[in-house]
């Protein structure tokens, strides 16, 4: 009896483990599905991050609207720049015209003064400074122009009864104070020779104007002008400064 139990234990079958094995095409399908899900998740994560970083995306209509606005702003800017250039050109022209008009006014003022001198000549044929044979100095004006410079203007004439041309020269004698002492300066300088003389040659009248340069540190007190004919004084006049 015991022997038969022993024999029965000896011949019992060992325990079996049952495993389930899926076909390869099912495994491949599952792997592909997992890969697609991972890809979709990755793309959704990237798109979400870009939205947070750069804001909402623009569609084509919005892009076209922005392009149109940029073109309009560019056109408007170019037009404003053209208008600005036109205004600047007009301002430059106006400035040039203003400068030209100022020069014309200056010229007309000088011509007006000369006409006044001529009028004084015709209105006063016998002025107080008349010398022999009707030679006279009229409308003598001497004024300080700048440091050490005197501007002079004079009208020399002879009476209408004399039809012979007058030939001579004009000389200035300027009384100065230099280094506390009185000094007389002759202009033009006698050392300048014939070329430096203020020559006169006229039938009725001659106008002269110019600048006298004073010595350094000298102050002019009065000026005397003389009309000379071969060294003989024919007329003279003086003014105080």
C-alpha cells in the first residue's frame, strides 16, 4: 500500500506555465499607434509653447492687411518727405530773394544819395565854397567808418558859364591827435606820386568818394579838402568830426 503511494507521487506530472504570445503584426500596429500618439503630443506641446512665446498666429488675411498698412504708411511718408523738400527749397529761394532785395535796396539807397548830391549841385550853382572861376566843393561829408578809417564823399563843380574842362586834383588835410600831440596828415600821401593823386577832370561836376586810413592810435578832429590846379588852391572846404 505504501509502495503504491510512493509510485503514484513519482509519476505525477510537473506544474505547467501557460503564456500568451501576440502575433508580430499586432505588436507592430501597437508600436505604430504609440509612435503616432507620441508625435501628436510632441507637436501639440511645441505649438502650445510657441503660442505662449509669440502670441497668437496670424492668418493670411491679417498678414495682407498689415502689408497694405505698411504700403500706405510708406506712401504717406514719401509724400511728406517730398513736401518737406519742396518747402525747404521754397525757403531757400525766399532767403535768396530776400538777400537780393536787400542788396538792391542798398544799391538804390546809394544811388538816391548820389541823386541828392546832383540835385544839390543844380539847385545851388553858386555855393558858399565857390572859389575863383566858379570852382567849388559841395556836400563834403566825412564820417568814421570803422577803427582808424574815414569815409569821405565830395562833389566838385564849376559854374555853368564856364565851358572849359577843369583839370586838377583833390587833397585832404586831416588834423589828428596822436600820442597826445597834434599832427596833420595829408591824403593822398605826396610820396605816392602821380598815380596816387585824386585827379579831377570835368566840365560841370565830378563826384569823389573813398576811404582814408588813419595812423595807428590817431584820432581825427577835423578834415579840410582843397581843389588844386597846378599847385594853386582853387577851392576849399572843412568839416569837424
